[in-house]
C-alpha cells in the first residue's frame, strides 16, 4: 500500500538555494507542502515573504499558505545579519521580479506552526532552512508544540568543521543563537544537517548548463537566478560550482537514508568570540561535574551524506518539466 506523503512546512528565507529546495519539494511526491513560513537570513523577513509568495506563483501553487515570521531575533535583536552578498539584493540573483499578487495569511509563522502541529499531531515535519527564531517562538507559544510536531529537520551548525560566517559559526545558527539553543534543547525529534555535510554536496558549472538547456520551467527559472550565487562561491571558496545546503536538507525529509547520523546533546554558544558555535556532546564520557549539558535531550546530527545521489535527485526532479 502506498504511504501518505509526509506533511511538511518549510521555514525559509529565500534565497537562491531556498528557491531550489522549495521547487524540489513541490516536485517530490514523497512530501506534501502544507505551508511556508518566512524568516530573515538571506534577506529581511518582509522580502523573504515576498519571495516565498513569488516562488509559489512561479510554481502555480498559490493554494499553499505563506505565514510571515519574526522580523527580530528571539531576544529582540534588530541588527540582523543578512546574506544579500551571497544571494543578491533581492535574494533571487538580482533579477528584480515584479512583486507577487498574493499576500501572507493573517497568522504569524509561530501561530501557524502551532496550529498545524495541533491539527495533525505527530504528522507534520518542519524543514527549517533559516535562523530558528520562528521555531523557538512556536515552542514558547505552546509548550505542547514539541510533542505535537512530528520532526524538525534543520539546516544549521558546523559540527567539527569551520563555520561559514566565521571560523566558529554557521550562518543560520549565528543568525539567532539563542533561538537555536532553545530548539536544540526542547526535546522534540530533531535532525540537524550541518555544513560539515552540505559542503559535500554541490552542483558544477556543467550542471548549471544542463539547467540552462532544459525546457523545464523550474530549471529555466533557477538558471536565471543562479549567477550571483555562482560568483559568490567562486570568490569565497575558489570553486566552480555551488553548495546545495537547502536542497540537501529538504531531501532528508524525502529520504532519511541518504545520510547517516549520530546522536547527542547539542548546545549553542550564545555570546563571545565563538557565538553561534554548535557543540555536540556524544555522551561517550560520564562527567562528574553537573554542567549545562546534564539532563538535556538528545538530537540527531548528520555526519555523512550520499552526495552523488542527492545531486542526481535534485537534477532529475528539477529537469522534469
């Protein structure tokens, strides 16, 4: 008997690779996108909302609701780190598309997350592709959220590798470290996909040409917006290609067997020179001292990924018109 597609909500800050992940989700029969929630990160929240609405219009899926998320961090911080130098000033490769016709729903992202988790207890997976503010707010809004939500799959952290904002921190965690620490220690079923894994997954200039030559709608659109993202990777990493952070994370919801995982307690450094650092305690040692690590719930952290299969799935699905 065919299994029901998994209900997912994508918490997103579109973003070039967010656009790719959203299109990939819409092309994946294994998942059903029941909503998008928006957050700052690649762009400010209000622009993330516009971009999310725009991408759903491009996809012909305006039936999917968009709930606007927080404009500030969980501690009300307003000096946000925005990665427009990676994704373009408009978040979509400086294409400056006309504004979307649609509007976000009245509910906040946190209220929408809580509502959906209550409607389908244990059945909704949140795929979080930006800073974790909305998820932390949902936990604060309704403590039962951690029991009601099926799984939280998040793109975040740099486990035992350097970060991509600075040597200590990965961008999404750095964007709101306090929110990240709340989420990692909340007790929900959490799977973290860090850049230690997503840096093993990339498409090349050749793959971009395949998108360019395809008549498929999504491939054509992505080819158009990928230029700035490719330029950034060339300058920052001296590579001819781009990392697939968000699509890889999305595919963890589609097929968890693409990765292997370890379990442990993750805490996030919230201040100082290593602010945004994610540290995994693998529980191999019993420490005598009582510390901030005691009695905290375990989470799963991805350690390996089948990169070639992920790339193949991404390309095949985006090249189908």
